[in-house]
């Protein structure tokens, strides 16, 4: 063993022996195991397609409901666009022309919303099933996914105005300190609630409510921080530079913002999985595999089960290579049930 290998093994022993470090490394490694970078890119693509239809529908409906009141439309538009503090102003300036004719705007908004947002939310359902390693045979069917999509759209609509209005109050400006602190606290609570409900609607029913709470708290805090950092950035740095960057800055900024939010959401989901299934410590170098390593590899195999009559065998050779050690999938444990041996992960000896 050379000096580099000794160093790597020393670092590996250190991270495995320190629980907080081992947990963080377990989350990062599970993120890579599930190819969450690709999942985040897919969420970004469909999220980008859904932004303009969402805003168009929201502004058009508010305009119709208020009889074309410019002040009411402006208040709603400002609160909604505060979800994208880096590029919100540019989005607003580009969407004004789309809703001058309310009837046409409403029709285009509904069609675009159904198409774009359905793809985004169903991509979110697929991502949660991948993160939790749900077997293909146990995943929701098309009708169930469609109903979850409609429910998710309703939830987002309910929470959007409240959370964004609070974010606008707490953005850097000349406001009383207690008012800002109160708005930040309420935004944290609302954003955490959004994440919790979103995780519940996007995650297959095999997973209960309790395992979703830690990631919802982390995701809510992270999204709130992103909102206010972006608001401060606009306030102090980007106010006079938007015209220089032009249209391409709007597109690239929006894509980067959505991708950052998608990665935050997937990391929050991985925190739920790693904590619920105790998938740490993970090994930096193999062999040997840790118990958590074997569990993750087992779950990734069981995930491929596509038919009820299909049987999968998962096992690992001992260090001597003389026998096979079987590992059961962890889905039952993560769903809040007692883990039992599964036919999908038995080993013939």
C-alpha cells in the first residue's frame, strides 16, 4: 500500500468513525448512487417549461377575478416573482405582453400549465421513487400520478401567494426589524410546510409521513435562504446590470436558479432516506463494504423488479468467498413497518 492509498484509508476510517461526518458522506454518496444530478436536470427542464404558463395563468386569473385591477394584479405578480429574486424582474417585464387579452391568455395559460406543470410534477414523482428505491412494480399507475399532479398543483397555488408575500416583506429594505424577523420565521414555517406536503404528494404511499419531516425542514430552510440571498443580491448588485446581460442572462439565470432548487430538493429527500434507513457509514474505498453499502446495493437491485411474479436474489460473498450473506430490502423499514425477509431479496444457499 503506497502513501496515497494509506492516506485515503485513513480518511475513510476517520469519516466512518465520526457520526455527523459519516451521515453527510452517506447523503452525498446516495445522491450520486441515485444519479440525482440527472434527475435534477430533468426537473430543471420541465420546471423551466412550466414557469411562464404558471405565471401567465396566475396573473390572468387574478386579473379576471379583480375586474382587471392593475394594482391587485401588480401585487400578486410581485409576490409570485419574488420566488425568483435573481431574475424575477426580468420575468415580469417579459410576461406583461402575454396577458393583455385575458381570454386568449387564460386559454394559453391553462393549456401550457397542464402540459408543462404535469411534466414537472410527474418528474418529481419519478425522482422521489428513484431516491427511495421503490420497486417498479409498486410505483403509482398513471391515474394515481395524474391525481397527485392535480393535487400538487392545487397545493402550490394555495401556498404560493402566502409564502411569496412574506418573502417580499423580509427582503432587504427599510422595514422594522421585528417585522422582518416575523416574516422570516413565518416564511420558514410555510416553506417547510410546502416541502412536507410536496414530499407527501410526490413520494409513493409506501413511505409514511414521519420519515419526510427532516428533509422538509432542511428544504424549507434552504429555500428560504436562497430567496433572501437572491433578494439581497438583486438589491445591491444586479439592479443596474440586467440590461447589460439582456435576454440570455434571464434564461441562464432562471435555469441556474431552478437547477439549484432541484438539487436542494433532492438532497433534502436523500436526507430523509439515509436517516430513515440508517444508510451510514458508507465506505470511501472498497473492499470491505459496510452494512450500509450492502443495503444500498440491495435496494438498487430490488428497485428493478417489474412484475409481481418476478423474484430477485441479492447476496454478498464473505471475505473468505465461501458463503453468501443475504440482505433484505429496506423498504419495509422505511415505511415505518417491522423489516422482514422479502421474497424479492432471498438467497438460495
